[in-house]
C-alpha cells in the first residue's frame, strides 16, 4: 500500500540547497521510496530524488543506501538503468538517506508490443562484465541461489501455512518440492541481475528503448531470474499502468529478443535453468501474495475508498487464487509447458 510522503517539500529543498520551486508540490509516493522530480536549472535536464523508507533486504539505513548506490553504479554502463548523480546522507531529517538519479521521461510499457524492448534492456545489464567474487560485495552473491530463493519463499509460506486452504497449501508444497529437487545442481553462471523486473518497473522512451526505474535490490545470479520476473502472469498483471496483455507467442518473442542481444556463450549457460527459475520466481511472488492475504483484512482492503489500496488488494487476491496458480504452473509443467529451447533457442 502507498504511504504518506516521508518528508516535506521545504525540508527536502533545504537539504538539497535549492529553491523550493524546483520541486513539485508533492512526491510520487510509494511503499518503499518517495520520488521527487527535481529541476535544478530552468530548461535543463531533470533529476529524480529517491527517498527510501525501508529495506527489502532487512539492511540498516546506511547499509541499504550503500547497496542501492552500488546497484545504480553497476547498472549504469548498460544504458538500461538511470545514472546516479549523488547521495544524501542518512541523518535526522533523512533516516534512510537519499539518492539523486536521472529522471527518465517515457511511458509505461504496452503489452505485447514493448516486451522485446524490455528483453533488450535486460540483455544490456546481463551482458556487463562480472567482477571477481571479492569485488561483487555488497551486492548479494549467493553460492546456492536456488537454495536462497527457496529460503525466501519458505520464509514467507511457513508462518501462514495453516491459514491456507488445503488445495492452495497442497499446490504450493508440490511446487516447493519440485523446486527443491533442482537445488543440488551446479550453480548457474552468475551475472548482474536486477531482481524486480516486472514490466511496470520500466519506462519506454521516445526512441523505443526501455529503462528500468527502481534498481534497489540486484543480485548476482542467472539472468533467468529477470527473464522470469518480467514475463510471468503475476508480473504482467501487476502494475495497472501497464496496458495490454501477452500471449504465449509474445512471451517467446520477449525471450528471443533477449537471446538475440546476448553473446551465445551466456545464452548457453542460461538455457538449462530457464524453466526452473520460472517456478522459483513464481513461488517467491505467490508466497508473498499469500502472506499478504493472511495478515490483511482482504474484504476491507477491497472495499477501501482509496483506489490504490483497493486496486492492489484485487491484484494480490488474484495471485493467491488457485485458478491463477494453476494457469501459471502450466508454463513449466504439463502438456502446455514451454520448453527451454523454445524460450532460449
């Protein structure tokens, strides 16, 4: 749900040392960040001031700020993420600090037309050189990424397992067991991945290229993480600003656009893991939605007078619906499942 802004316009202007008129009346307020568009000079390029409010990774404010700054710095050479221009220190007025990055002018994606642009943008990130292990810190670099994703999903599921219907609990446990069967395989070749790549996190610029906006929790893992998150049903239907829909052929086209833009040796390392990661990322997302439903008065949220609250409640309730779960499973299990070669030829 969307919270109130974390600080006033006047306070932020004072911290930045700019006239208050250079900031809008209010930010674009979100659950994790407030976003203030800053116009430093009349007619000049605009910047975006990101004011964090929490850490998805459970980090301290200073550690979270360092992590997010490194995320932007490492993604910048790809051209697929905003440039970082500066940091605002953690302090009394900014408990989580802040970041100043490029303001990206563009529109939300329209499906399926813009999916190939998303694939090419991700290829720009996944094609970046990978540092030696000692230089990957502070970003997450799990030696057992499958086990790590399973741990996240289990951590969300276990506290609310007894609140689920028998059919939902059985379905999730079946998928958890199938995912765990892949945990003993060798580690997928790690690349820089952005890990939150649903289509609503991108903007399409006038030239048709895509830029990812929120770069706050990347991890060194298989690119299959991002390819799954960008194209699963739970992601395609997540952001109401994203219009249109995507069919099977469109999801294949998205993957093929990524494949065409990537060096063949990298493609060959991703193909063996592409279906397993669709299951893993679906489990991560769906257990999160189930946990939300278990700790929320869903009826009250659906009836909320705040449009953003009611809309998010509708989407999350749908993710926890057994029918949608079954539709998602068909992508990697059963006669309608994708093949790895189909997605990553």
